[in-house]
C-alpha cells in the first residue's frame, strides 16, 4: 500500500511541477516548446533528486519519476496545442 501512495505522490508532484514550469516558460516561448522544456527540466531535476533520495534503490526511484513524467507528457502537450500562440 505504501508503494501505491508513493506512486500517487510522485504523479501529483510531477503534474504540479510540470504545469507550473510550463506556465512560467509560456511567458518566454511558444506553448509547445514551453511544454517540452518543462518536461526536460522537470525530468532532470526530479530524477537527480530521486536518485539521491533513495540510497537503497535509486533505479526504482528513478523509474518511478520517469514513469510519472511520461504519463503526464501527453496531457501537457495536448494543453499546449490547444493554447493560442499569441
């Protein structure tokens, strides 16, 4: 049961961080590029933190972060496609 809660926590944290990063990047660049940059930056930072936060199983923590990022990438790109360019 703890693993399910950790997975939900990782997914919710990733969703929040990707949405906020994309919103901030949107002010500087087009929506699709902002979504990709938010995805890349979030994956690097969260992956690096997960690698060092779980000294016993760093690969499992990294896989959890990667999976949560990959689950949230399609809705993020869909939202970017629906947003006007100007």
